[in-house]
C-alpha cells in the first residue's frame, strides 16, 4: 500500500498516532533532564487540508474533523489538549474550537507536534529523503536550533543517531509503506536499534490492511523478546483478512508507566467518535512484558 503522509494527513490514523505521541512527550517533559526525538520518516511537517492530495481522499474529515466536532469527556479532552493546542496554533484564523471545526485548513505532522512540546534543552532529528517534501519540512520547522532536518535514510538513522547523548527520548518509526518488505525492515530496525539503545522509547506505527502480514510482523517482534513491548490496535471497523485499511496499530517499547491507562481513556473514547460501522474498538496487550 502507499501511505504517503500528504494524502492521509489528519485522518483517524494520525489522530491515534499523535494521541500516543503527545502522551509520551508529556511524560518525558516532566523531568528536567533533556530528551531526544528521532523521527525516521518525518514527512512535510505541515499539511494543507484543502490541497490536492488531502482533497483527493478527504480522510481528515473523519479524523481531526470528527474529533473537533465531538463533545469529549473532560478527562479525554485534557489528555488530548497538548495535541489540539498544536492544531490550533497552525490554524490561527480560528478564534475557538467551534470555529476551528468548520474552518480547519492545516494539520501538523509529528515533527511540528514534537517541536511544539520540546523544551529549550531538548533536541530533535527529523529524517526525510524525498526532495520537495524535505524542503517543505525544513520550511515548516523554521530556524530552530534544537532541530535538524536531514536527508538521511530513516533506517540508517537508527544506526547513525542511537544512542543519543541525552540518554532519554523517543524514536518514531512511521514509514509510508510504499515498498515491499516494510514490515520486515521495521522489525529488523527495531531489534538493531534496541540493541544499541535499550532504554529508549520506540513507537512503530503500522496499517492494518493485510491481517496475515500484520500477524507475521507482530510474531517477529515477539520472537525478539524485547522487554516491555506493548501492542496497541485501533480498529476503525470490523477487520477482514485483506481489505481497505480497517485500522492501525502501534508497537511501543518501554512505554511510560502511565501510558496504557491514558490510552484506555483516550483511545477508548475515540473509538466511539471515529468508528465507521459501530464496530470500532481498542485492543491492547503486551507482546513481551517487563522482565
């Protein structure tokens, strides 16, 4: 499948991925010590929801559009606030959330979310090899001494930039799934990266389209016996063996101890907001628990 960011910006999968990312970043920011963010497939950073790619799919309407239109319980809204604050910041024409729901024009990708939540002492590395996209990312990030936008291949970056000198941080692996073998590369990349930096937080996003491929990927991760490996699966609708994308998942290694409970609150509520056939659900479980 092709999951290039520009076509799917702000859709349900972005909502899920960014809800997880902001809770991890919020946790890291509780301690004064600096942290590092490595985004291996960063994309353009900022997306025009009225541009050609986004208009072709219109997926954002069922994602961030649906979230903004929903009445979220206070606990859920509070946990999502760091993410929604970044969405507001890139849409300054909207005076409040009610107006934003009807006038949303731009959506921030993971680099801008990480940039917004990072502190002066933190450092950010964004990898993007596609020309044009990389230039757009550099423009979105702007002049920020904390951040580097690199043409480095994301898989090579796992070797080149780990372990970071900060010794704390998160690695986001979110490839576009344009090439065959992407699941295998993710598994191999995680295993090698964890060997180099066992204490880092790793977040691997994957689409649920071919159930057999997803199951094989998760079995490969299980066989690696990496401690504290959590699987989060968000089903948008009933899952079939091979179908249009019915959901997405995230493998989280070394999740903050608060994360699982926060995700039950946030993603459990979002299944009711985003599900398309009444059969959306959240499934979480340990592929490998803590030793």
